[in-house]
């Protein structure tokens, strides 16, 4: 008998909250895209993980591309907010915390990986390029000091090299699992990253 035993009354169906469902899809998709990449991840994978109907992708995000763009936008906001509080003296330590996943927790590590993943959609990938450019400019400005001159192209190049090395470390830790990088702690990473930052940014600034 359908419903509650002994009453014949149909069981009430749980009403799904649209905002909660959209957020759930966004969280699941972020993790999938960061781990597996855009091309490999399917909407079926995402919906299976979330336990929802595939049609909801179209309802809330229009398409897989729209969902990826929403994931990237959320990652962009988190990274920019996190980078905004970075001071020159803590550059290396903050990078180590991000790479080790202790700054902002797994979400920040996930966000860093997400910006490395190409979507195959030029408009969405342009968002990634603008973010990476903005982050390198912010890192270069931090190295210049609060009252220093605007970063020149050489300092910006050096900042991009530091950023590329940091993102490469994050990618190696998550996908290639290369030792000893994969198991390095925040403390393990801080000293070599300090050497990199000092050589590429702070030493040049002092000179």
C-alpha cells in the first residue's frame, strides 16, 4: 500500500528548494571540474553525484558551459577576495598555505585548480585569462610595496613566473601525485617558496 502504513494516506513528497538545488549542483560541479577537467566531466556525472535529474542543468545554468562559467565565477570571487588581503611580507607563506590547502581549506585549493582547466569555450576561457592576469598584476603590485611605483613589464613577468610555479605545484599535488610534492606540508613548502619569491620579486625590488 502506498503511503503511511495503516492510514492509506499518501506520504508527503519533500519539496525541493530551487536555490538549494542550484547551489548543490554548483558545489558538485566545482569539485568535478577541478578534479577531472571540463572535457572529461559530463552533465550525467554531475547530476548523478548530486542525485538530481539531468534536466535541472538546463533549468538553472542553460548548459554545461553555463555551469562551468558559474563555477569559475565563484572560484574567481574567492581567489580575488583571498588575494586582496595579501601583504608583501607574507607572500611565500600565503602561497604555501594555498597550495597545501590550509588557506581557505579544500575550497581554495579547488578554486586554484579550476582556473587551470580549459573549458573549450572561448568566452569562458577569456574569463580565466583575465583572472590570471589580474592575479599576477596584484602579486607584482604587492612586491612593489604599497607606495611603490606601478609594476613594470619585467616585474609582471616575474610575478607570472611565481604564479605559474605555484599553480603548477597545486596541479602536481592533485593530479600527478608526484612525491615529495604530493605529501609536502605547508611547512615543507614555505622555505622553497620563500626562496622563489625572494629571488624573483623581493630581491629585484630591493635592488
